[in-house]
C-alpha cells in the first residue's frame, strides 16, 4: 500500500473551526531581500478534510474596532500559508501596530502562527500554535 493510500484511509478530520492568535505585529520595515525576507506575520493553515475550507480572519486592536473578515479558501487536503502583510480587503493591516486575530472556518482546520522579523541583519523567526476555540 502506497503512502498516499494509507493517508486516504486515515481519519482526516482534524482541528477546530475557530482559532485565536493573541499576538500580532508586522514591522514597518525589514533589511532582507524581498519577498523572501520581508518582515511578516503568517497563519499556516492545514485543511486535511475532503472539502475545501472557507476561512474568515478578523483582526482586533487595542485602540480601535476590529476589521474583517478577510476571506481565504484552503483547498481540500492542502495547506496554505497566509501572510497577513498581503491581506488588504477590506483594508490593509497597519504596520507597526499590535493586533490579535480570530480565524474561523466552516470545516475543522489547524492553524500555526509564524513571524519573520528582518529589521536587523540577524533575522528572528518565531512560530507557535494558535489557540483552538471550542468549535
């Protein structure tokens, strides 16, 4: 049996429908080569389901109302890395501002948060699992 056939037989529903990332910050600048070393925040989303995931991202701030939803589709049995820097509809996420995010999906997904900070020559990479909600 091939590795793919084994994966097909596995239970593929994994994750939750709601996730929180309590920490977010996109630096205003970076020193690295673009686009690979542009300072950024990323939500790494795994959809192991048989159907595509319709994902909505909401951004929360300390001093203003939330913005969103930002709508993203993750195909079935795929992963998608969504750079918060690239989200611009309904509006661009401000640089140099603290924020948090809530990520909701119509099917269970897994979310991991990653940040690349390239403001100095010695790049810093941070990654952590998002906090799963009750759904």
